[in-house]
């Protein structure tokens, strides 16, 4: 299953408007190519990104998630990324305790000048998630009502 | 015990407080007692079996009202009171705290500074049960942890007893009741159960005092208190606080340090 | 049901070369709630915008999605077009089909499918968009400048010259600050007071400037455009309306041995005093701590001397309230003083001075009338040692930063000394010479080459007294760490510049942030050096970090322009992308429970407490409230709120949730 090369991972990216969104714009302006699997949702700041959105993404079928914002000290709002960083530290620890596969969430700082870093980040993340395979474990519990019970066959 | 009864009766008789929250003998274990007169204060008991966290009642406006009241608080309850105070949910002039120190002496704590000073002496340690389950979890692989919790969660039928028992779950509208959008489905289902418990742990970061009330309250015995407890133990060194010690203004997640860990960030 | 209009742009061929734009329009057009979907070569062109405007009217659209370039490029364009057609501009969203899709992918099925997903995502978002109105905040066109040094003086004059009223508050009895203490200024060696005092007089006489000396800020409430400042006017004990400033009282005052602050402790002053001869205002105050009458209840000699009866013994501190729209902080810096340098014997040896003391000594108006003389015996020193970086760049002393001005003023001091004592010998111990600035390096070279100042690269370990000489023990690192010992007559320490005392408390009063050294923090280290994180409060001069006079003046003028720009409109118009706390019908009033986690998280102090009261006035609960004037819309509070009681307009829970759900739906 995990070695399935036909598998096209679904990846959602939560990025801040000022650094990573602008950085991804620069990737475009520089005509650097990357995989089509990643789709961006724009936020004012990483501080705005709710952990529940990450959970809901897995439930909705995402195989991987990118969360990216301004480098430390570069936040347009001074400290939104610092708050976000703490939230991610806690969130990762809780997910790991519960057995959620935290390798599927890639956190990153991509500045408005790092167009090539964004392309690399996307391509690396797609490759990583491709090797991990679809996140069936999580999607199975999401599909519970349709497919009838978690205790069914794997 | 006699001293507590006497003191409670006096406080009520003299009108210093209008309500004393304490414990009385129950059928299997002690249960909460709300004394409004010195008569009922005679039923008060206090011993090591009195673990029900009475701090949960302190934010119930319909119960505590506008008057001053007293609460009989073992150490776990005191920790919850400290946290509630930090979160602007209690005011000093309405609350009087009675506790019994390890030497059996009755202590009356009036200000939050008093409580903080008292709480500081006590270290928060894992009990046998916590130690046993957590060390088992520590040895599991990620897949095993997922299986373990999925198995446990399959018993959860979303009675929300954990929420009701937790002194820090005082929101007037819980996130599961928020329906635009409906973040977490309120009914029992593997996904909704998982989301609820992860969410609960996230909401407790930097706040949980590991009183264990949620775990005690769970009618199907899911060790949910260990999720928040483990989280608390892991986050304490990360964010520079000591578990069980009085919290400072500003929550672990609403503050930050320049050198917070970020090795996981690419 | 929604009536959304979708407009897909070819961007010439920029998008259409890799994305099948017709298919995008077709597929999105089939979505529920989409009333109209077209593609066109250039949506941003005049005809393109006309398509949008006409469609808004024809189909009565309640939302618009433009699939084109980055919203960072053309969002304002399309929002304006919608507004012109009568649709609230915040009901228009853009899907980034160019930078995030066509330019980064090859032409393929997947690329078109991604484009469709991106547009669908924005359609789902826009369905949840709400019409928003710009926030308008009234502006009180009066500025408060705190600190009357050169920074405050310059900022006040610049603002006042734009025609706006300024209130200048100075803690000391006179304006002038540190610059008035300086002898001559680098790199031109012009006399500090000669260039400063005309400006001080200009401040005093300017019709738009109200000057409060011997006054301090008591409190500041409110927000940008609408601050209320309470200012404490400390009791001067002298009625300035009648005092003529003749100075007779000062002559007669029997308490004469008080160390003069202006002379950095080298001279003395009386209890009723004017800090220096050119002070503005040039009228005395009584120092109640040292005055015989206030100490012992008897004396009153000044009252007997005063011919106009200006002495007011019972005068009390007065609090005045001023409404202002902007604040400029110009509280300057201080220098490290006594007992901070035990290794250099400061405080023990009279002839070890700070740079500021040397400055007073070299000044023609100073305690020695410009002659360099040892404080201990009045002898002219023949050998003098200057120690740079006294405290600065020394993490062990808690001051890891460079105080910036010391290299230059030390070179100046050595130069002044050589000019005044022709047969004297001066040595400067330095770590590095930092002479970045116009004509600065040349100035230092002049000290070394023309005025033969001996520069030794190395640190001084110890200064001690022996037979009336100060033995300076150091190393010369350029000579391989060779020990150097100099028998000096005088030692001058270029002590570190530090935040002014009380700056931490002042920052807390104003709700501005400060760095670990208590200097006020700018909003952005590069692009917003004069703004603070609190809208409407600006910084000028050394209160932000040590800096020299030209930099300070430049920054003060910068702050003044920021204030003038703010005052150029009657109302401050802001994008309505701010946080809001929900309000509901009783008995809940709001789902906010008042834990105020958001308050600690907010970088802008925009969270206020709002008391909800019943009809009888009793407090029901206290909840959070967002000050729209302060909120910058980062949304950090939103992600904190456990009960989702706070939301941010433009990126609401419903909007982002709809986006995520749409994006992942097959």
C-alpha cells in the first residue's frame, strides 16, 4: 500500500498572507515548478491557524498538511508566529500521544523572498507523504458512519 | 474533622459566609455537601477519600451567587482554584478556603497569595495507576498507541461527564455546541470521540492541574485524565513551568519565548 | 440561495496556456449557488471589469470570485470594481490561478483540476462572506510629546509647524536634555548649546506648542486618535505668571552644596534653582527635598528676596487632562554611573570621570568654565586615559549591545583635551572603533593623526591609585597582548548608554513594548522604526536605542511626519478585517467567559474588558471586547478562544472551514 507509486497524495497548506503566501507568489513569478498536489488556504497570520482545522483536514481526507508562516522575528504582527510555534509544540505532543501520525504535518518558515524554498518544501512534502501512503487509518474513523463501524475488517 | 465542622458552623452562624462547600458520607464514597446553616455543617467530613474536586462548583453562578462562601479543599482542589483565579473566574473577596495540612492542622486560606504559598509546598507526583498506564503507553509504537486509544475511545458514548467534572471547563458554550461551523460532532463516533479528546487536551495546555476529576468521572473508565496529564508533564519543561505549582498570569499558549523549540520546523 | 458570479481570467496566455480556463468556468458554473461564470482574456482590463460590474447588476450577484493572479496584486482592483457596481467590496474574493497554479505547473489535466478546486474553494468561502464597512475612527488633532530633549524638541517643532497643536511634557525644570549638557558636538566641533538653545526658545515661543516642564505623564487611556492623557505638574513652588526670572532668590538661597544634576555632579546648585543659565523656561523651581523650609519649617529667605511675591509654599502637584490623537515618546537615555565599575575605581577615585562629566568640564558654561582640571586638586592633568566600551559590549555586565556614540565622543574628548592642554598626552583604550557616519571616520583619523591621540587596542583590567596617580593597567592586543601600564592624572570612562530610569513604568502606562534592556520596542526593526506596536504612539531618539544627534533628529522628524499623516484626515479609515467578540441575547450576552487569554496573546493590547450589567446596574459578567482602533487583524486571539467566542472578519471560522471542506471534497 505505502509503496503505491500511483498514489497522488492530497495535501492542504495553511499559510500566512505576509510571508509564505507571498513566497509562494514569488515561486510563481520565478516560474519554478512543483507538484500540483498542494493547495493553499490563506490566513492573515499563522497565529490565526486553528488546530481544529488541521484535525478536520485529516478527517476530510487530507494525506498531509503543510503549515507555514514567517520566520521568527519576521512576523507582520510581531508575534503571531511565536504563538503558533508554541501551539504546534503542544499539538504535536498531544497528537503523538494519541498515535496520530505527526510525520504528515510539515511545519515550515517560508519568507516572502524564499520562492525556491516553497517549491522545495512542496516537492519534499509530496515525496514524503507519497512514501507514507494514504492516511487510511484516520480516514477510516472518519468514514465510520458510511462504512459501518470501526471494529470491522481492516 | 471535628474542627472543620466547628469552624464551618461558626462561619455560617456568624454570617461570615453563606455557604460552605464540603463533603458528607455517601453510599460508596463521600459526596459533595452544600451547607447553608450550622445545622447541616454537622454532617461534614474530611479525609483522604474526599477527592471530588469541589472547585468545579465555584464557577456555577446559580450556586455560589453573590455572597461569600467557603470551600473545603484538598490540595488538588487548591490547584484548580489557583488556575481559576489566574483565568479571572474567581475573586478573593468572595471565597474562603479551608484545608487540612499534612499534620492534621486546619488551615484557613483567605487570599490567593496564601493559597499559592500553601500550594507551593506540595509536589505533584504520578500515582501508581498513572505510572503503570503511562509507562505502558511510553513503550508502545505510534501504531500501538493509535490502536490503544481507538479501543479505549470506542467505549466513549459522549456523556460529557469529563467536561462536567473538570473545574476548568467553565465555558458557557462548549466548542461541541458551536454549530457554525459544527467543528466536532456531539454524538459518539470514532472520529468525533477522537476529535473531542484531542480538543480537550489542547484546551487544557498550560491549564490542567492533573486533579484527575475527568478520569474519575468517566463512567466507562477511559483513562482520559492521562491524556491531559501526560500533555502537562511533557509541556512543563517545554514552556518552563512546574506541574502543580501556582500558575502565573498568562497561559502557556498565550505567551511565548524567543527560544521555544523549533527543530520540527523546516 | 447564493448568487455568485465567477470570472476566470486568461491573463493573456499566462493562465490559459496551462489551465483549460473554459473548463474551469464551465465546471464552476455548474456549482450550486453560482449564477454566472465566464472566462475572459484580461479580467483586470477596463472591459474585463465592466463584465463584472454588468454581471453584478444583471444577475443581482451577492458574491464575486475572480480566478486570476495573486490577490496581493489585484484584490483592491476587483473589490473596487464590485463596489462601483454596488456590491459590498468584501463580498469579492480572488482565486490565485496564476502564481499558485499556471506558473508553477505544466499544462496538464491535474493543473486544470487544481485550478477548479481553487476557484471552488473561494466560491464556498464567498458564500460565507458578510458585507463589511470600513472602520472610521475620529482623530483628535493634537499631539503629546513626552521628553524635551533634542528628540522631543525636534518632533514638537515639526508637528507644530504643520499647524497642529503639540503638548510637550518634560520631567526636569528645563527642556534641553542631554544635548544641552554637551560641550561641542562631533564631527564638526560646533558648540552644542549654540545650536540647541535657539530651538529651545523656538519651542517656548511657538504658538502651537504648550510646554509643561517639571511634569510627568500620570496615565494614558484610549487608542489611536483618541487618547486621554493625565499629566502631573509637579509643584514648582514658584508662580511662573509673576516670576520675572531675575534670579535674586537663587543668589540668596543658603543651601548651596547640592550636587548639580546638570553638571553631572561636578558642580553644585542651590535649593531654589534654574538648572543652567540658558534654561527654558528660565525661571526657578524649589527642590523640596533639599530646601530648608520644607525640611525644617524655617528659612523662607527666597520669599523675602522676591520682589514680586512669586514664592508659593503651599503649592501642590496638579493633574491636568489633555485629549490627544497621537503620542511621540522621546524620553531619551541615561548613562551608567557610580559604582557600576568597581574595577575602574569609579566612585572611589575623584579623578575617574564619566564621559558626561568630562563633557561638562570641557564646556565653557561648565563648573571649570571649560578648563580641564582634576576634581581632586584642581590641577590640569598632563596624562589622561579614555576607556571606551565601559560597560557596553560586555555581556558579563548585562549590556551586550554597543552604545554607538562612545567611539565618536571619546575621539572628540581626546581632541578637546589636546586642544586645551597642548603639552598633554592622551591615550584611548578601545575594542573596535565604530565610526560609521558621514565624516565620522575622518574625524577619528584627525584625532589620531593631527591631534596625536594615542589609540591602544585592548581592554583595561584595572585602575588604582598610587602616589596621587591613577595607574591604568591594560593590554595592547595589537602588540600580541603586551601589558600596558600608564600613570595617568585623570581617567574618563565612556560609560554605556542605558534606558532612562522609569522607562519600564512609562512603557507599561502607555502599553508599548520594550526590549530586555528597557528601551522601547519599535514595531518593525527595519520598516517601522518609529512606530510602536500600539497604533498612534511613535518613538523618537535614544529611548528606542542609543543613537547620536543627527540620527535622533532624523527619527524625530520621521515620527513627526507619522503624526502629521495621521492628522491629515478627520477620520481614520481602516480595513474592517478586525476581530470581534460575539454578542448574544440575554441571559448569555456572549459566549465569552472572560478568561482573557486573548488579552495576553494580543500583540496590540486591543482586548479590553467590558462589563455587562443588568437593569439594576449589577455586574452580570465581564467579557472581552476588541478595540477596533487598535486591532490589526492578525487573528491570534481567534485561534486561542476555546469557546470560539471571538472571530475575525474576512477570515471567520465559517469562511475558513468552508474553504477546507471544499478543498478536500472530491
